[in-house]
């Protein structure tokens, strides 16, 4: 009798709605603070009502809970819309906080606040480099590690030193090619001395074209889901769509309002331990704002959905490298009261170039639809060593000397990234032709009137 009761209780705890309730409970402490403090919810100096530690703990828990809700919404939506479109929506919502932070600095720059333009570009380039240097590399390593214990069809175990690879679905070609186009254009952005309206037109145009293609794709039979997504996918169409819209809206808004206190709390804690403010704005704040999508992707990988996880990462990079940069000039112009561009100094030119070069190298890695453990470690080591080198320079030199040496470091790493990236494109030239061919085919089918016929 007791065994039967215990089994019944355990079965109830495994119900999908229990998992949803647990995710919602993670958001309650932060929502309580938000209700009591409103939009002015930021950690104050020690002794005030909200300490930096409190902001980090409650904001981090809310981001974690909302990230799970966001992932479940995207998986459930795959039954009604093309998977690529569901992933694109997930990617936009997951990185929305980064847009808010950069828009704030761009607005301040347009209003004439000194140094705000440099902060906007520093935050934007830091977020993009974190997404690849930690996101792509870390998730690839986690995928291979997980496969050794639980298995994953996307992971191939090969002989040789760190030779195991994560293989990607060839259907991801569209995202890779659009990201390559945005990356190639990004090298020319600094030449005009500003991030201007022309850059906005080109980059936003690329993203609109990408969305126009993916939204006209077929609604594929969704992968076999378990747990929360499977439970919601069993609903009839109207309630299922209502649930998806609610989860997207709730999690998106919560992530948007929680990241700022979370990031500010991290910054205050960093200042207490002597971390320079500019360094934190470029690296610590973006790391906080990127955390939702990294959580979502880790969740997908843990379910052996590595392809969906990497789709989300690449889609996030694409929208950050197009929408994020493209909107800066719009926000700046509105604040300034006239059409203009975000000014770029010598240091920020170097920051944009190294970010574009890192993107080129990363695309070169994925151009054959796989990433090996060696390549993932290479991405991580290059990223980490450059950040550590700059931190050391900032801490040990005068401001002027540190700025000059920092620019040299950035140029040096840019050259390394470009050489490695071009070498990979030459090595993977057959796969590159396939990438371009598949993308051209998908674009023609989406723009044409016939039913899509996916390239093999």
C-alpha cells in the first residue's frame, strides 16, 4: 500500500506541469522585488534595500526559470511553424536584453553624453565575441562530453587527438551563409568612421531577407519530444498556440527586465573586487545578458537536440550581427534629433575588426557542417587569451599606454583569426560550394510560387 502511494506521488511529481510550476517559482522572488520597486529595481550600495548579491541571486534565478519556459515554448511551436522560424524567435527573445543595454548607450551617445558611443560598441562587440568564444565553443565541448555518457547521434567519435566532432544538419546552411554575408560587410563598417544609416539598411535588409525565406519554409514533422513540449503539443491547435504565445511573452518580458539588475549587480560586485568599469561593460554585462540563450542551448543539448541547439546559437549570432548593429544608428539618430551615425574611434575600429575576424574563423569551422573538440578548444583559447591579455594590460599600464597596447593586441588577434578562417575556407571549399548552392536553392523556392523542394 505504502509502495503504491509512493509510486503515485512520484508519478505526480514527474508531471510536466510540475516542471512548469518549478520554473515559474524560480521567477517569484525577482517578481516580488519588481512589484515593490518597479522599474527602478537596481542594486544599491551596501546598506540599502537591494544589495548587489540579492540582485544577482534573484535576477539569475528568474533568468534561469524564464529560459526554460522560453525553450519549452520554442519546442512546442515547432508543431505549427517551421523549426528555423521558431528558433529565430527564440534567439531574438533570448538576446533581447543585450539589445536593451546597447540601445541605452546609443541613446546616451545621441544625446551627447561623452564616451557613450564607445561603451555601446564595446558592449556590442563583447557580446558577439562571448557568444562564439564561450557559447559556440562551450556548447560544442558540452555536447561531446554529454554524448560520452548518454549518447547523441550528432556526435561522431573519431580516432586521433581530440578528434571527436559535433555534426550539424545541412539544413543550417542558410543561417551560415547569411552570417557570412553579414560578417563580410562588417569589415567595411568602420571605414566610414561611424555606424550609420547605410549600415542599418544593409544589415537589417539581410535579416529581413533571411526571415522572409525561413518563414516560407515547410512545417516539418517535429522531433519526438518528451516532457513539457510533448504535453503542450498534445493540446488542440488554439489552446496550444495560446500557451506558446503566453510562454514566449512572459519569458521574453521577464528576461528583458531581469537582466539589467542582474548585470548591474555583477558590475557592482566586480567593482568591489577591483575590476575596471569599462572592462565590465564589455565583458561582464554581456556575459549576463547572453546567459538566457546559453541556458536554453544547454537544455536542448542535454535532450540530445544538438542540431536545434546549434541552430539557436547561429541564429542568435546572426541577429546580433545584423539587428543589433543595425539598430544602433536608428536609436542614435532619434536621440540626436537628426539622421547620423554612432562615432567610432581607433580602439572601436579594432574592436569591430577583431569581432568580424572571430566570426569569419568560426564560420570557417562550421563550413563543413561540423565542429571538432580541437576547433572548439581553439575558439575558446583564442578568445580567453585575448581577454586575459587585455585585462593584464589595463591593470598594469597607464591609460594611454594601455590603450595603445590594447589596439596592437586586437590587431594581432584579428590577423590570426583571418588567416585561420581563410585557411579553413580553402580546406572546406567543397562544403562551401554546397553551402552556397543550398542557400540559393532555398531562396529561389521561398521567393518562387511553387512548393519548396529542399536540397539534399
